[in-house]
């Protein structure tokens, strides 16, 4: 079974994909908004695999909170589960075009869509945590 995106973390141009089964996952304060100041990452018990993807220099890895008006977005982490908003995007820094990625997308589909913007993919052999 191909795991689905259930959470993510961004650090510079590195995207960490937490994979499992989308829909039932949860984390601390996932029902509070704004997610970027309240929600913790998904609980370990939901993680089946982790994949780290480095994005090419010409692109930016960003999340919805990066475009919020003021200091707070209007989103809860549970909104990501319901696909009301994308989890993260990869934007071309020159023309600002973007690839949007949502919870529930399979790792296989994410990597196919990122093939022209990803430099390296690391998936640990053992465990997900």
C-alpha cells in the first residue's frame, strides 16, 4: 500500500513528508487556529514512513501560513485533513507558478509531480519515526 501524506514540515527548501493513512490522524491542538502557532506535528502512532525531499534552488517550499494576512492564518490543521487547503506548495521563484500538495496524496503521486523540482529524496529504511 502506498502511504498518503498525513502531515508535513518545511525547513528552508527541505520538505519532510509524514506518511500514513489520511483521515484519522491527529496531533496536539489540530482543532485550534491558527495552526502555525498552535498545532504540533502528527502523533507518532499515525506515521508509517517519513520522506525528506530537497527542492531545487530555483524553487521555494512554502505553506499556507506564509501568505496569511497579518500574523495569523485562518486555518486549523484539521482543515488540511478535509482538504479545505493545501498542506504545502512548491513555487517557482521567478514566475511564481506553484505546485500544490494536499493531505491524502500518495507518496508515489507526490514524487511524480515533484520530479522536475526535487533534487534529492531520502526515505529511511527502517521505521517512520
